[in-house]
């Protein structure tokens, strides 16, 4: 009997990635990605009959999720946070997990996340206070879109001479106001042109007598 191809099919929170061999008794094993970001190997028969629906995170989250919160904005925020930090296949991973942004151990449980943050207020989303640090109770808050846009502007990462800092940090280091730094960066100035002190720029621009 030919094997049933499960590639791309969803089973609860799991999505089949590829065939992963067979058990000693002949049962097919499948590699799957979970919505929480984990990658697991599961028995195909258990998937098809509904016995396996997650990597185990459903049990860890407790009754709150099973009683309706799994489709709320708050739970989707938690899932998205873990995906971009822990799943290399997520499009946002290079900007999060790929540069060292992680989710603290306490927040691997949705119950703990909910206890610390509460339900997401309307028109707000999760924001890290320090964009170079990970997701944790002490570094996260619910923020409006305008607050997040302002924070992102001051958190553009620029690498120079092997050091990566935000534009604001570079400006503070060289005594350049952030507005001037942002303007230079926006018009394409890099390197010494980006970081030159204002008095140097002014002297160069002064017309000859």
C-alpha cells in the first residue's frame, strides 16, 4: 500500500514539512512545524486520527487556551512573537531570532504571558522597550501604532567599523541630534558622512570669501 503524502497539510497547530522515515514497525514518521515555532517528528497515524495536534504546547498552556483564547488577538500575538524569534522559516526571523532576539523562558507558556501582560487592549500591539533586547515582562508593553512608529525610527540599526548601534546611539556618541542623523541616513549618507559632527559639515558648506 502506498504511503499517504501529508506534506503541507495541517493537523491542529502542526503543518507537515516532509517525510522523516518510518518506525521499526513500518509506520510513517513526519517532520512538522508547530505554530509556537517548534519543529517535531510525529507518527502519521496519530496525526490523521487527531491524536496529535501540537508539539505539546497545547497541554502546557492550560485550560484558558482550550476554552476559547486560542483565536484571540492576545494569543495570536504570543504565537507570532515565538514564530519570528524561534522559527527560521518565518519571514521575519532574520530581524528577530536571526539577530539574537529571543523569548524568555517564562513566556514559552501562554498562561505566563497572559498573566504578565493581560489581554491586548484594543488598537495596541506588543512592543519591546529596548529593541536590542528580547521579549520578557520587564522589556515589553502594549503600545499604540504611533508609539511603535516613533520607537522604530529611533531604532534603525547601522553598522560602522564592526560595531552595530541604533542611529540614536551613534548620534549620542558623536554629539549629533537624532533629526540630523535620521535626515542624513534617509538621503543615503553613510560612513564618515553620516557621522561627521555638525560643525564639520557647516565648515565644509561655508562659501569662500
